[in-house]
């Protein structure tokens, strides 16, 4: 049984920073990639960032330059450092684990950017 758990969300003022964590546990033998997604109220889910199994990173243009995705392979944790947060970044942020033949989602962590 594979589990994915996000943490690190919260309330932050505009211009602030948060570091989200995505911890994976269970029988994971190979990771093809880990992505961070978000869903704002009334909007569709969108990808924020992705790190592939080889370590390549991809960012959505809306957040490029303000976010950094990184990983600790020994601990099976992927981080999303977000800086310069804006009210429009308010959303539930989800982690998606890609393994051969399957994918797993966490339940999300709420990020609220407000003064």
C-alpha cells in the first residue's frame, strides 16, 4: 500500500513563503516522477511543478521563478518551496506520485495567501 501525504500549508501574507512537503511511504521500487498540483476554488486542477525520476524539473509559467521543487530520495520526500506568494496562489496543493503503471495522490494541503 502506497501512501502520499502532503504537509506545510497554511495562512501566509502576500509576499510570504511556504515550503510544502510530500512524503511517500509503502512499497515503492521506482519513481517516474512527482508532481505538485493545485486546485483553486472554482477552478480546475493545474500542475505547478514536476520532478522526474532522473531529477529534471518543470514549472508552470505562472509560478516559474517563484517555486522550486526538490527531493530527498533517501527519505522519499519531495519539497515545493514557494516564494513571493500572491492571493491568486490560494488553493489546495496536491502531490502526485508516478510509478510504473500507476499513480497516487495525497489528500492535499491548503495554502491561503491573504492579508
